[in-house]
């Protein structure tokens, strides 16, 4: 009974705090501008099925795809076991499903056992790749400190989780022969049927009972810890990958979003639409983005979904030739800046108000900093708009879009930007060509 | 085009020459090669000549939406004025902007890249080659970002190359994983940011690694970048960079 009450209290707290953190993330993502998803809904669902659920884009690189696949599928299946643990914990029963679903039970438990073992293999190899082989894409400058620690913490939690599962199942198998009344027969288990007796055979019943409970508790507590750790970790992708893929803009990759305000102004300047249709008095908004509030919320969702895997940076022509630009860093910076703004808003910092008389909201926010304090101009200037990062990202993040939005801010709102570009701009404006040339466009015909 | 309009006739297709194709000495050769092929295939085409302006691609990607809108809207006025339906261009940047970005501004055309157009001419039997000049030679193909990843066209240019009986050797980074030449996003018009290496050097090294003596491309800016890279490696006498249309005209 006491165990049940403790369990209910702990689960309640775990879900409550996790829910609060997820709500906060939702709010932070909404710092971004409104944006209505365009394009075909069936196309989006297809992406969710293939890219998010089916991990299609991971298979550009086979080895990590297979290893990650083990952990992913194990994660999916373990959810069934977690439901059982919750039922057992709340009602004080043991292996609730064992007697309820007949032959399916051993099938499910065996599947989980095999997948857990494969996940363990994957986890160990990932730890080795990260820490011993030191894969270059996992050791770029933006990965120093917390991001590297974050990745290792989760891998170690995974090992803890799998060990708990095998302790729980292994002792259970041994106990089934000692006390069949309380430990219903699960049938032969792929791993625990031999690992259990090998490790725990010959132990006293009380030790076995203790170990079985320990395995059970460590398992569920690790899951709760994981749930509450997700929101501050790159592992948030296991949840956000799904909405992120759904909301990914479905348009041609070569197309930049149109800016209707500027289009209409130019059209009215050229006398193509009557001036009455354009409100010339209206204060022109700032163009482009110098902060999270001017990005689309999809861009911010992208940032929170980023797994920091570095596939984008690994193929970025600017980064691989030693330039400072790293598309992964762009996404991480957007996330960190958004988190900073939301934290200041939550604290109600008065010195972050634009207008001291109004409440502190995202519209009334100014802390004297901007996204340019995180992402330098040198970085955004190096982008060739090649779309390699967009193509490479396994969860359909688009790092190119915020880069271009920041370029627009720099040129349109600050009238700054690389001076090399100025002759190109004036030349297009004056002579309709990227180069200031006196010749006619038809001279090549002469020969 | 003005001539067609005066005569009240309509060409089958408008050839959008682009800034590079009009003014850049190297790209002019591609323009001429393509025009010769069109003439050989007896295609009734037109150009806008001095009525054509930059599509605005580099200005837009640099962030200058005003300049983009001005030149784009002017082009759309011209194109709509002549009631143009079909456009072919030898530049993937022009192709992308005309095809994907002009519709939002009121310019809707059927736009195709010259590699697609040439492939169609082969399929329709309007074009054939003797397969002489490059027969059996090792050729590698460089995917431009704006034809490839931006618009998903990878196989058409390769099919075209097959017509020439060449031996196609792929670089390690090709198709969806193709490496940029370094020119896009208005990089063509500015100095590189500080780094260890130029992007075109990286790409040229990869191309040289295939042992090919011809690099086939589909974009005037790629051609400039790769040619510069080859010169920097002092290999210009051993390896040639050609647009696919130039390979075809040399085989006809
Ligand atoms: S689009 Fe820009 S950031 Fe992305 S890979 Fe290409 S150069 Fe790098
Ligand atoms: S943007 Fe995508 S590819 Fe790049 S690090 Fe994040 S998840 Fe990986």
C-alpha cells in the first residue's frame, strides 16, 4: 500500500513537472511570428509517416541509421511495458498483462528484450564513436561543453535503463520457479531466460525480491528522469521531430518567401497598382529578422527539434572549407536566444520592456541584444544557399531560411552588408545586369 | 522578340539568355553553342535582347528584396506584354527564379532548363549526334545546386551525357550530396569569408580525383568557379570544363 502511494505521488509529480516544461517550450516556440502552414496536408502526413516515423532520411548514412534505429524501435516498444508498469504501480499488482493477453505477452516481452539488447549495442557503439573515435562532426567548436555532456548523459541513462530491464526480467525468471503464485509464467525469454539464472541463480529469495523491485524502480525512475530531462536537452527531438516534419514548409527548395509589402510598394512606384491600394502612410515594418520574434515560429520549432547531429554542418561547403558558418550552430543559437528571451519574460524583468508602461510581452520586449549577438555577420555572409544542410537534415530542419532572413535584415533594415555587393545592386538597378557593362545584351550574336 | 511581335508571330519558345550568357565571355560561348543547336533542330525561338533584365537572383539571396522586386516586376511586365508562355534558359539560377519565384509576383510561365529542353529534342528525334568527339572519354558531371537540390533535376543531364557515348565517372559527392562550386547565394559577387580553402578548389580536387579529362556542368557560374579552380591547380591544359550543350555541339 505504502509503495502504491509513493508510486502515485512520484508519477504525479513527474508528469506535472514535465507537462509544465513542455508548456513552456510551446510558449517559447510561439515567440516566433505567425505562420500558416501552406501546401498539401496529405503530403505532410506522408512526411510524418516516412521521415519522422520511418526515419527515411537517416538512411543516407547506414551505420548510424541502423544503430539509431535499434534505440528508436526499442523506445517505441518499451512504451507498452511502461503502461504495464504504471498499472502495476498504481494498483499494486505484478505483470498485469501477463495473464490478460495470453500468447501475445511473451511475444511482446521477448521483442522488448531483443530490442533492448540491440539498443544497448547501439548505445555502447555511440559512446565509443563520440568519446574514443571522436567523429569530427560531433566535435566542432559549437559542441564544446554542455552539448557534448548532454549527449553522453542520455547515452548513460539508456544503459541504466536497459540494465534495469534485464535485472527486473532476470530475477523474475528465477522467482517464477521459486514462487509461481506471485510470479506468473512469462514463458521462455530470449535473454533473461539464460542471463537471469546465470547472474541471479542461487541467490536467496529475499535478495531476489529486493533486486526485482530495484530493477523495477530504477526502470521507471529513469523514465521519469528522462521525461523531465528532455525539455532541456537535444533529445527533445524524439517528440518534436513529429510536429516539425509535419509543419516543414512544403514548397520548392529554391524558392525564397515573397515579401508582399515590398512587392506592392515597388508595383505602386512603377504605377502598376493605384497608390490608394498601398497605404503609403503606414510605417514600414522592419524587414527580415534580427531576433527570434521576426522569425516564423516554424523556424523556432526547427531550433528546438535540432538533434545537434551535425549532418548539416558536415556537408556545408562553407564549414568544410574552414569558414565560421555552421548551420547546426545557427539552429542552436536560435534555440538559446529564444530560451533567454522567454526566461526574461517569465521573470518579468522590467529593464527588458520597450515601453515601460505596457506589460512585458514578446511585442514589448527589448533587452538591447539580438540574434546578431549569437550569430555573427561573418557567418551569414558565408552561405552559398546551396541547400546541402536542408537536404542532409534527418528531421527536415531548414537552417537556410533564418540565414536569409538575417541577411534581409542586414541589407534592408540596417542598409549594411558586404560592400562587394553594392556594385552588383546598383548595376542591376541601373543597367539591368549584375555587371556594370556598357555593351548591349545582344553583342554575342555578332559572331 | 520585338521582331516577332512586329510580325504578329509567336515563337515556340523564348530563350532567356541571362546576364552571364549575355556578357561573360566564357558563358557567351555556351549561349552560342545552345543557339546553334536550336538552329540545327529548326526551332523557332526568340530572345528579349536589351529588354531582358537580370532575374534578380543574386540580389534577393544577398537580402536586397527591393532590387529583386524592381528587376523582377519589370521582367514580368515585359514577358506578360509579349504573352510569353514557354521559356528555356541555360542558367539554373534564372531557371529557379523564373520558375519558382515569379509566380508569387504575377509571372506564370512554363520554364525549363536547357538540359531538359535538349533532352526533349533528342527524345523527339529532332536532334542526333554522331557520338564522335567524346566517345569513350572519361567525363564527370558537376550537379549545380539550383538544378539539383533546389529543383530535384539529377537524371536528365546524365541521360543527355549518355547520348554522347562517354564514360561517366561520378564524384563521391554527387546528386543530392553534390558539393557546391562556391558561387551561389551571391558569393560570386564578393570575396570569400576567412577560411582555410576556397570552395571551388575543394570541388576541383574532387573532380580531378576521378581521373576524368572533361568536367560537364550546367551553369555559367559553376563553369567560372570550376575554371578558376582548375587554373589555380594549373591543370587547365589537361582538364576542360564544358557546358553540356558545348559537348553536344562538338559531337554533331
Ligand atoms: S545552404 Fe548555406 S548553411 Fe546550408 S549547407 Fe549550404 S552554405 Fe552551408
Ligand atoms: S539541423 Fe538537422 S542536420 Fe543539423 S544538427 Fe540539427 S538535426 Fe542535425
